[in-house]
C-alpha cells in the first residue's frame, strides 16, 4: 500500500504498511483499484462529452459516491470496496457500449481493463496505486487533483441527496480524473488543480443552497451536552437527509436522538430544532468515538466520515450501523433509499428501545450556529460594537486539532490569546 491522502499519514510522508487511521493495506490497494476503474469511466465520459454525446446523470452520481467512499475514515470494509469495483466495471461497460465507435479507439488502459475475480483485482491493484506515477512532481499534481475531486464528490453527493445536481460538476469529475491518465505539462496540471478549487466553491454553494432550502438557515443555538433518561440513538457524519428521516422515525417512540462529531451542526437548523427528542450533542470530536460510543449505550449510526476502527476493548460493534458510502466490517449497513421512500431505520429504533440511557459525560450547553446568513443578520450590531469600541479585534480560527500529540495547535492558539481587560 501507499496512501498519503490525509494529515495523519505516517512520518508526514505516506502510510506503507498499515494506515495510521487503521486502514489495512488490502483496503488501501482495493481503493486504488476502484479509483483506477473510475479513471476508466472518466476517460470514456470525458471523450463522450468532447464528442457532444450525453453521459447519463446516474454516471456522475456514481462517480461522486465511489470517490467519496475512498476518503479518509469512511470505508474500512474490503468486501464493500470489492462491491464498488464490480459496480464501477458495470458502469464502465454500460457507458462504453453506449458510445463506442463515436469516441475513437485510443483509450487509456483503465477504460478497457476488466477482471471477474478478487484475485484479478489484487494482482492489478499492485500496479495502479499512487506510486505508479514515477515522477514525483507529476505524481504530486495528479494526486492533489484527485484529492480535490474527492472533496468535490463528497459535497456533490450531499447536494444530490437533497435533489440538487449540476452537470458541470460531473463533467469536471470526468475531465479531471481523465487528465490524470495523460502526459500533461506542469502548467496544464496546475491549471486543473486551480480549476478544482473553483468547482469546489460552486459545489459548496450548491450544497449550501440545498441544505438551507430543505432545513432553513442555521441559527445561533445553545446545544445541550448532557443526557436524558430515555435510551438514545447517536448519529454522526454529515448527511442531513438521514438526520431528518431518523428524527421522523423516532418521534413518539420514547427514543431520543443525539448528535456526535460531524453531525453537531444539525442542532443549528430550524427544521431539526423543532423535534423535542433531539436532545443535543454527546461526547467529543470524531477521534473520541471509541470511548464515547462505548458509554453511549445505544445504537450509533454513521452516515458519512468519520468512522474509526474499534479497539479490542470496545464492545459496541453490535450497536454500530453504517449507511451511504460508509462501511465497516461486522456493522449492519442500512440500505439506500428507494426512490420516493425514506431509508428504513426501524432496526436501529427497535434496538435502541432495548438499550440503557446514555451515561452522562458532561452537563451544560455549547453555543454554535454562526453560519453566514446568521452573521450577516447581525452585521449592523457588530459594526456598531466595533464603532463604539466594544469589539476591538477579531480572531479567525479556521481548522481543528488533530488527534496526535503536537496537533493541538488550535487549542494552544485559543489559550494564548490575550485576555480582554474587563471594563
Ligand atoms: S487515509 Fe489512512 S492510510 Fe491514508 S494517509 Fe491517512 S492515515 Fe494513512
């Protein structure tokens, strides 16, 4: 394996034996092969687009979801990645059959490579990973672009779940990924990386619009961090549609819902605040989940990143559920929704009813919800406070601490900020 896609990578260079995140070498290799097949789809789709042919919307969505499943802390399940590879080969074949004869015959090998078995996958995976590009600068630029495409894919998938899609996003996924199979100049590769930034902003705007149209603008909110006496379901990840459907399916059941880690912002949306059984947020950030999930006592639903491997002392596997692009060996996976219907969370609700209430970790409230619309709504008050001298400086902190020692930069900065003299 060779994976250097996240800030936890070994020695800040690359994980080569097992991921610092816990990802096995076999999983990393299969993810490489999945991306190789996605490159093949991209090569065909990009050529089809250049020839003026229509590529089905479902191909773009598949591409986004498949890239999304390869991001850090989303999928640790070899069996599931094999399933994604098989699907990618089917998508590739179907697309090729629909455009063959009209896109020329010179196709990168990734567009024509197929295998029927896992042994074939493993053999091929060994030669198509990150290090298959020998030149370090070319490799860096190609992989930087692929990382950008993965981020765009995550946002695009979330927007698509809420019914917002943009053909230009799918087209850039095709053209961007296809470009990594070509010998391009440094200027061309840098241009594509910059374009990825531009498309990421377009995609974030689409997602922001999808979220706020569906659930309202986030508001400044005090979020309870204590626990109630009912059993609960803990939900993490970023999928707000899953949050909505879980809240509806737990209403009136005597089961409360708590957010964890990535799902904390759900507490700020007006559409979710109306549910009295949304009790608040439980535990710390994603990397505290081994401890937090243990003491939560009830079922845990991971809708997207970040799931981390369990430790041997952990006992919550029989309470762990995944959905969407997330998968973990031994956890029950809630299937995708059928068009026009909600996902079925009844198994999670039934299990919750048999569980003890969460163990209290802390009490009180935290404040969040400072989204752009809310900040702008307060702009006149902020400007007045600056003019009166009540606000003397702004400190912007964008980012979060990592889990390794020495990666608590943001905490250190916050603690080192000068105290305002009391007036
Ligand atoms: S995703 Fe995992 S394997 Fe890849 S660089 Fe990060 S820690 Fe290493």
